[in-house]
C-alpha cells in the first residue's frame, strides 16, 4: 500500500512518470464515478425512450401511474442530468485536476462517499418522482432530502479537487482547470440557494430558471469545455491555438452566462427589464462562444485526419462543434421575434438535447474512451464496436434534433395562427415525434454497445490488445 | 503571488455568480414583493390545494403552461386564453406552475373556457374520449370501475358517476370519480384569472 | 426598498465591481502576469507525451500481435503511450 492508502503497489516504480502516478491515484474513485454514471445512462435512456413513445402511443401502458408521461419525463431529465452527466463529469473533473496539477489526488477518502451519496440522492429522488413525490419545479423535482445528499456529495468532490489544486506541482494553471475550479465553487452555492424554501409566485419562477440555466452555466458546460480544451490538444499533440483567447473566453463566459436564466420566461409575467437583461446576456454569449470555437477549430484544422484514429477525438470534436451550434442557436432563440414562435414548443426540447447530448454527453463519451485504458490498464477490446457506438448516436442525435427543430417550428407557427384549432398544432408534430422515437432507438442501441464495452473494460475481458510499454516494465498489483 | 492570483480568481468567480443572482432574482424579488394581488384572487381552498398537489404529482406542467402572454407574443390573446397574466396573479402559487411547454393548451384560465366538471372528469379519464387527436396521458387511477347498477343506487351513495362516452370505458362497468379526481378538477376549475386588473402603481 | 433604489444599488455594485476588475487587470498586465501566458498551453505535454505525438490511437494499433507496419500512414502513430 502506498502512503495515502492507494492499493497499487508502486514501490518498484521510480521510472513511472507523474502522469501515470496521478492516474493511478484517482483510478478507483474515477472508475466508481464512471461506472455509476453508465448505469444511470442506461436507466435515463430507457426513461427517455419511454417518454417519447408515450407521445406516439398515449394509451400504451396507460394504467401504470409510475410510467405516465408526467412522471417518466422528469425521471428521464433528472437521471440524465444528476445521474449520467453529473457523475461522468465528476469523474472527468477529478481526473483532469490531477493531470493538470501533476500531483496525486488529495483527500481521496472524500471521493468514495461522494460517489455513494450522489448515487443515493439520485436513486431516492428518482423513485420519489415515479411514485409522485415531485416538488413541482423543473430541474428541481427531487425532494429536498435527495437534493441535500447530492449537495453533500458535490461538496466532497469540491473539497478533494480544491485540496488537490492546493498541492499542485505546476506553475501555470491550465485553462481547463479554471473551468473546473470555478465549477466546484459555483455549483454547491447555486444548488443550495435554489433549494431553499423561501420562494413563491413569479419570484420563484425567476429563481427556478436562474437555477436551471445556471446549472448548465456553472456545471455541465464548464466541465464539457474543460474536457474539450484538454482532449483536443492532448490527443492531436498540439497546444491550444491561443491561450490569450481562452482567457478572454473564460471571463466573458463567467460574466455573461450567469445572466441568461430568464430567457426561459420571455413573454412571461415578469418585469420587462428582467427579461430584456437575460436576452441581452444571451446574445452577448456570442463572444465567449466564438473565442472557444476559434480556439478549438484552429487547433484541429489541418489535423482532422486524426479523427480516423481516435474515438476520443471524434466524440470530443463532434461535441465541441455542437457546443458552438447550440450556443449560437440559443442566442437566436432568446430574441423576442424568434422566441414568439419557438417558446413552448418541441424546438426547446431539440435545443436542450443539442446541448446536453450532442455537446455534453458526446464529450463525456470521448473522455471516458480516453481515460478508461489509463485507469484499468486494458485496451478497448473491440474498436469496431466503438465506431458503431459513434455513428449510431451521431445519427441518432442528428435525427432527434432535426425532427424536434422542424416539428417545433411548425408547432409554433400553427399555435400562433389563431384561426387554426389548437389541436392542429399537436397533429402537425406527430410524424416528428415518431421520428424522435426512432432517434431514441438508435441512441439506445448505441448506448447498449457502449455499456457492453464499458463492462468488458471494467472486467478486463475481451481479446487483449497490444500493451503499453510502461506496463511491461513493472507488475502492478490490481485492486 | 500565487496566493493573490488564486484569491483574485476565486473572488472574481464568486462575484460573477452573485452578480447574476442579485440581478435575476434578488432585485426582481424585491420589486415583485411590492405587488399586491387583486382582491378578486382568492387563496386556494383545501380541496383546490389537494388538487394542485395532484397536478404537480402527475407532472401536468410538462405539457401545460399557466402564463398568458400579451399581444405581440404569440396568439394567446387571439385564442382568448385570457388577458396577459401578471405577477399579482401568482401570489398564492407555491410552487409556481408557469410551465414551459404547450403540448396542450395554456390552463391559466381554463375554468373560464371550460367550466364543466363532467368535461374535465371525462377528459382526465381518457382525453381521447373528448379530444380525438390528443396526446395527453389518461389517468385511470384517479377513477374506479364498478359494476353497473342503476343510477339511483349511485345517487343514493353520493358517488360521482363520470359519463364516459361509449367505447372509452369497459361496457359492463361504470366509472366513478375518486376524491383525487374531484380534487384535481376542483383545482382546474379554480383557474380563472379573467378578473380585470386595477391599473394602479 | 423601491425598485429605483434597488436598481441604483445594483448599478453601483456593478460599477465598483467593474472598476475593481479593471484595476486587477491593469495590475496584472503591469506586473507581467501575462508575459508567459502561452507557456501555459504546453503544460499538458511531458517527456513521454511531447508536442507532436498523438496520444490516442485506439482505431490505429493492431488487433493482435501482428504488426501494423504494412498499413499506410499508420506507422507514425504506433504507440498510445
């Protein structure tokens, strides 16, 4: 056992680089985060497909209260957000932290409780939603007990990351680390304030949507960007194009994105100045998003051929491009003239999935494909399956976003034509909702393949592929 | 030096969060706190609150909004969904149920558009019995099925029979509304904010 | 507290905060915090994984013990590590 309780025997390994030592020190907790994330990915995907099918066949399984759309849909959102995406992001962020600080993880003992309480919170919250104990606020449906567990779990993660940062052996703090450090300080504060019991009426609506958008601002997006800023240059082997741009990008992101939340309530019963402020902030997001896009693009340009060799690069570049797309889309969507058509329609759902799937989830897939071999010291056994995963979900999400975008616009246009009965705005979406379910099937199959591969990695099964040199130098005692 | 840098960083990061929080929730909250509700808006009764809890439980917010937009923002006014809703209309709403989707119509004034208790009960039992193209989920667990007896028997017990159209309920059964269904409909029938607002400052 | 007063306070906070940010920025530039900023971009590389070397070749390297040298263009990416 090494001094901080790490079960790997590293006494005979003076030649192991700091990089490898960092990886080993966090492998247990990161694997725990990733494994639980993947379980929630499966559950969340099934909930999502079920919810979608409920629109295609409303009387299917209609006598089961737990599977009614009104419960399955929030179950899908919460298991994906606080389960899959959050847990995968947590694993990714602590791994990136040790890599970028070039040090072994500190306060490792806080990470396993973090995994445990996080999962317990999501499980408790999800069951609550299915049996009808929903707090009635979008993105905040979990009972306060579940939210408390998640907040505690997050604080454990934050403390470990901050303590590790404090022990860093680097002179420069890489851009990814700015986003991660900001994240772990922002999110617990945000989550606690949002869950306080003091609000009601339209003020509560403002708090609700400040929270929901800020969860994207302070947690999901920063980790996605942190990963993209690391994996793109790291896999290709070139530094980020302009470090100055990333500095501008970070601070303009922090300043503007925090003001976006009320764009979810355009036209709503709130002071006009408040809504306008959020619309302006949403449009100002062009600045940070463009700097990120320039940076990532100019780092990759001339090296797109490398996507043939690296699944991580495929997923992360796809995700980074979709970040640009979804952000520009969001800036337009916030404008009153566009919002008049798209508000309350499936267009919003398409936008949400372009962000949370095509950006956040795809990048997390890329991160997992990169880190897993370095954590379990085993190569992905069937690369062809990784290709199937990629293409199935890429087509799937394209179909999803495409169908919801077109269907949503039509829905909005029909809704705005008062001469058309409301039901026509429903009828026009039906073929698109069917296409969405088809997309869900493609995505589910892609996920099943991914989960199969992940299980093989955890168990170190499947054909053994060429081992990395450092492993040949020493025998590592596995946990 | 590193300490100053790190401190500046964290202070800056926290500042961006709190500035946004203050601008989007604190200041508006202070402004909205001053708003008094119209005297015609009554607090919810016990029954309506129970019904509201069922509305939340079944996730009605994921398909229905409760905010009527002004002219220039869609066709809410042209569809006669009610005058533009204002902060004062939501004073007794905890949690708020503004909603963000209109897979189904806005419900803020549904009681004014559809005041029939029978209609709502049948619609909840199976939406397609009254609205053929509807995608809404049915809520059969808010109802119970009993073997058919004469109407007089039910009238005597005080059970609320729901006149579900033929073909949408089993032939040999009668559909009875449970207390939950009645509570939910009581809540829906409380959703009428068409009272005029006094233009005061 | 009335709205105009609250708004005024918010604007004051923003102005003070913005001024502090500007001061911090000017201080940073003066004390040359930004001089070697681009060096930070190189921190993700090390001796074993230097600039110019791809660090992920999952689709590239051999399925078995058989060599991959015959495949065109793949020789340069032999080792992930």
